[in-house]
């Protein structure tokens, strides 16, 4: 159990290093790839998650996936609670590592970049704040995402390397097709961990961390999507 929890911790941290790192690279001043755009960012998220799965194997790196597995009877309630906490902590550490990597760029950008844009390097935010619709988008995107992962694992799980590669393409597709309204967190740890890290970083011109949005939309909505994904996978797909 300890080995698996370490894998979840390190895997989530590495996912965040790739994901928050690419946003820092794209947004901050005096980076090599400043202004590269959303395709650059979404592709890095997708391939980064593929690398995490290749290194650490069958990890959740997402409390919503852990909930789906709890509903399917594959893990215990205690393990679900512990692994979710471990994943959030991994996301905090990954975010702090990104800050250390880009500390010079953060300092140079402090007076020039909108504090909300800096906050959004770490956490997600809606393009248009409409909480009921934002909630639906995150729940539905998570439903598509988790159902697809479970189907991929069932269909091609015996082919070496195919699951990580397929999940990477899935992240790319979901990000491009469903991510334009909320930023497609689909993962409590992915949003809450970096949001917590943002609140403790030495940043003078800090925006409000907006935990109201963070806890409701990327916090709760993915769990709703996970419930429907587990039920659909079991009763329709027969997984």
C-alpha cells in the first residue's frame, strides 16, 4: 500500500509539474515559449499524463477516478480517502517545484501581468462564470474522461504502452473539445493542490484564490461525473 501511495503522490506531482509548468512557460515574461497558446498547453498536459502512466503504472492521480473505483468495488473507502489526500499533497508539492523553477520569471512578471492570470497558471477558471453551467461542463467532461479511460483499459490493457498513449490522446481530445469553458480540471487534486500552493507562495500582487469556485466546480463536479461514469461502465459497458 505504501508503495502505491508513493506512486500516487509522485505521479500527481509530476503531472502538475508538466501541466502547471507549461502554463507558467506560456504566460510568464522571459520564458522560452511565452505566448505559445492553448494547443501547446493541452498537448503538454496530454503527453505529460502519458509519461506519468508509463513511469508509475496503474495510478489514479485523480480522486474522481478513485471514487469510480470505490463504486465499482475495487478499492475500500479508507483507501479512497487516503489516496485522495495523497494526490492533493502531491499536487501542492508539484506546484511549489514549478514556482522554484520559474521564480525569476514570476518576479519579472509581477508588475506586468494581471494577478488573476497568474492565479490561473495554477488553478482553473471559467471563461464565463456561470456556476450551474460550469458545474455541468466539469461533471460531463469527467464522465466522458473516466468512462473512456475505463474502456481503454479494458480494450487495450494487454498491449504494452497502449493505455498511457491512449489516455494522452484522450486528454488532448477532451481538452480541445470540452475544455474551452472551464479549463477541464476534471480532478480535485489537479485544481485544489495548485490553488493551495498559490495561496502560500511569496507573491506580492496576489489575486483572491477563489476557493468558492475551486471547491464547487473542479472540487465537487468531477465526483458527480465519476458516479455516472462508474454506473455507465458497469451497467452499460459491462466493465
